[in-house]
C-alpha cells in the first residue's frame, strides 16, 4: 500500500492528524508551457530539459512529497530510470490539458474559456502510473460547462475501464465570472458538489484540489461529506512566501487535508526547501511568519540567494489572508 492510501484511509475514517496531510508536487509545466517550462539559469539562459527533470528526481528522493505529478513523457523517463522504486512517493500523470492550460509564450489561450482536450492516452499512462490529475474550470455558462462535464464523463468511463484513478483539480477562471449576488466560492462549491452527486463511487475522484476562497467556503466544502470527499488546495499562486504558507495554514485549519505545490505557479528558490517549509507549518504548527524566517535560513545554509529580502517575504500581501491570519499553535 502506498503512503497516500494510508493517509487517505485515516482522513476518511476521521482519524486525521497533521502527519497525514498530503502534498502533491507538480512538475508538469512542459505539457503547459513547452520549451519555456524549464526556466532560465543564473546567466539568463534557458535551462535544459535534463535540469528540469533533475528537480523532479530531487523531490522524489527527498521523500517530502506524497505524490509527484508530471507529464506522461517525464513519467516514462522516471519509470525507465527506476526512480520511484526507491521512494514511497506515488507517480501521477496529468490526464488532460484543456486549452486554458496552454501557457505558451505569445499565446492568448488562458484569456478564453477552456475547450476540453487530452494529450495523454490512458492506455499509455497505465504502464507508468495508475493515478492522474483531471482539471476542470466552471464559468457559469451552460454551453461551456456542459461541454466540460460531458468530456469529464467520457474520461471517467475510459479511466474506469482501464483502471486508472484520478484526482480532480477545480481551477478558477482568470477573469471575473458573474454569479449574481452570490460569492464565487459559494457558486464553485455548489457547481462542484452538484457535478459529483450523480457519480458512482467507483468513478469518483480520490480527492479534490480547489482554490482558496476563505474559511467559510473551505469549511463548507470540507464538511460536506468528509468520509467520501477529501478536499484541499491547488498549487500556491504567486505572492510572497508568507502568502503561500499562510494560505496553507488557514486552509488546513478549516478542513483542507492536502495541497498541491508547483514552481510553475509559485516561483520558489528551491522546491525541496519549500516543501520542508510547508511540512513545518502543517506538522509542527509553525506560524507562517516564523516559517518564512526558517526558510530563509535554509536558503542561506544552502548558499542560495532569495528572490525577495526577508523583510519583504514575511509580508502578507493578500487582503483575504490578512483578514484571517492564523496564530501559531
């Protein structure tokens, strides 16, 4: 039994403890950004694919991530190298890449509603991973959302037949959605639960990642049916390190039991050190302010230059996070 299955069993049975919190490290940006996914080195030159994949191996070997999500091509390389055979991390593959995820240089795709699309064939995924991510975005548009859910239904049929489990990522549109007098978080909760209410147990996602819209929205979703619906956070969006860690602390306090993390969405200096900081917040109850200070100390010890000065990186720049800041345990 993989570690995530043990953790999910504890969470679903009501025996959750901080050490059961699940972290997914996402390194699938090559499927989203193409050549620009690898970033640039200290001289401003594009990093090679080998350096990009070396980050994945470092995270797997650190044993700090429970799930490591990649493109199918990277998953095949890792399987050939036997990397997962020396780790308790679970391999996962991004199973769909709708058009709003196409973030290529010069592209305008994220500015438009998503069109369903899947690059990876599930029969090709099966030999290297039996878990993957399926992503959806809701726009409060009947034509758009109907197409999204039809594609998801077709995917579930195929995934069930082939024997691949999935977790569901619900992302927010990058532009404002008209939800009348309701807050977007309430709309998102309702459309998500409505969409899963008619799904049989054998087809359900093993867990769900969502954006953070504050304590009330997270508590409502996490408390809906905790023995059947394990929920948590999508990857941290851009902001300070304090923003990222405070968001994690708040969401866990109000019922989140997992979190994604990606350097593609949050440009941290070192993924292993950032995962260490996330574990300190959850497992040790360290406050986000102190956790940022400890992270900067780790950067100094590793000889890495921080992206921001410490006095800037300990700032909470999100009004939502400032309004609900969590005190250290």
